[in-house]
């Protein structure tokens, strides 16, 4: 049995507490890069004492994720609405998400996140440029399908 390692069959679903009544399936990702993070999830901090003993401890850390969409994605008005509502109400809306990677048979659950920043306007290149959305999550939990 082979494992498919394509992003093409991935399904990312987003919920926005108190703003939308139903989950939203995100679509029309950027051509070469759908989502990712510029950082790893930090789990521990360490220090080495002068006598060579390793001291270590768990540290909670947030997971920062970037989502990249084509300029014509119907998912972008969702983020425009979140940003507009957030600015008008001067509040932050709680996001939760689920990423299903069918080819790998894996599911990732993202909880207690918020929209931290995004590109409100596509770049005016020959064709309109991709737009990036940045979300910070409290937790990300992997699970089987």
C-alpha cells in the first residue's frame, strides 16, 4: 500500500466562535504553498549547569501558522469579515480548525486560535498576487483519521 503525499486532497475546516454559525471549508490555496509555519512547536527549555548537568522543563508555546490563498479564493472574504469584525468590536475572535490529510490518513486539530494578521489586498502583479493569513493557535494535536 502506498502513501499519497499530495496536498491536493487535503481538507482544512475552520470554525469562528460567535461570528459564523457553521464550519467553513477553506479552498483555492496558493499555487505552490498552501499552509505552513516558520517555526517549530517548542516543547522544552534546557540549560546546562557548570558541572555539566542538563536541566530541562516543559514550556507551553503557541503555534504560528500561515495560510496562503490565491487572490480569487472564496475563503478570503471569511478572513476579511473576521478582521473587519475584530477591528469594529475591538476584540479577538476564537478560531478552531481541522486539517485532514487524506493521503496520509492523518488529521490535525487546531484549537483556541486567533487571526493575528493578514494581507488585506492582493499584490498588483501581472496577475493578482496570493494573500497570506496568519493564525496563532494555542494547541495543535495530531490524530489518525
